[in-house]
C-alpha cells in the first residue's frame, strides 16, 4: 500500500512537468518538425504529438543531464527523423516550405516550379544538415543551442550548416541569379 501512496505524488509531479513542457515547447516543436518534414503541417503536428507522448513516457527516467527542453527537442528530432522517409516525403514535397521560401529569398510564393526546385535541393541535404538548417536559419536558434539539441559539438553543427548551405547554393544558384 505504501508504494501506491508514493506513486501518486510522483505521477502528479510527472503530469505537471509534462503540462509545463507542452505549454513551453508546443509552438517551437511544431515549427521545428514542420521544417524537418518538408513543410507538411499535418506531419509536423503528428511528430510533435508523438514526441510529447514519448517524452511523457520517458519522463521518469529523465536524468537531468541537460535541460528538460533540450531533452525533449532531442526526442522531437528523433521522432521527425523517424517520419522522414523518402516515400513519405515524396508525396508531400509539392507543398514545401512556404515560410522558408519567404525567409530565404523573396520569390513568388505560388510558383510551383520554384517550390519544386527548392524541394529537390532540400532532398539532397542529409537529415542532420536539414535539422541544423531548420533550427538555426529558420527557427533562429543559436549554434550552441542547436548543437546541444542534436547532441553534437558546435563545430560539427557548423560543418552541417556549411555543407547544407553549399548544397543549397549549388542547387538553387539559378534561382538566386534570377532574383538578383
């Protein structure tokens, strides 16, 4: 009977931590997943929801080696990566990155050819490069914070960013020239 009494406060505390985590990270989680999943809002919502569920289930084993937010974002990145399969993305790339397109260059939003070119360029990025690019350039995270989330050294994250940008410049060079 004593173990049941101890588990009730632990369960209440666990639920309170999850509620706080959801309130603090909901919008950011959906945005990061949105960028990682090719601009598919429904998939991003699914990834965020699944990540919150996984975090809730794993909360009792959270050791506190990092902040709760960083720990959760690692779960989110893994969940988005799990959903990020070539066959899954191919059917969704045509609705790609409306917001990212606005932020990267001032291009016509409705031009399907531009979206297709951006989608093809983003497909050439590795998962790590896409995650680094989304967190730093689209979500405004610092290199140090993004490196912490991805559990890599800041120098490694910078390398992922450099390679991602080089690939995007190479692949989207013709679009850049048109805008200039």
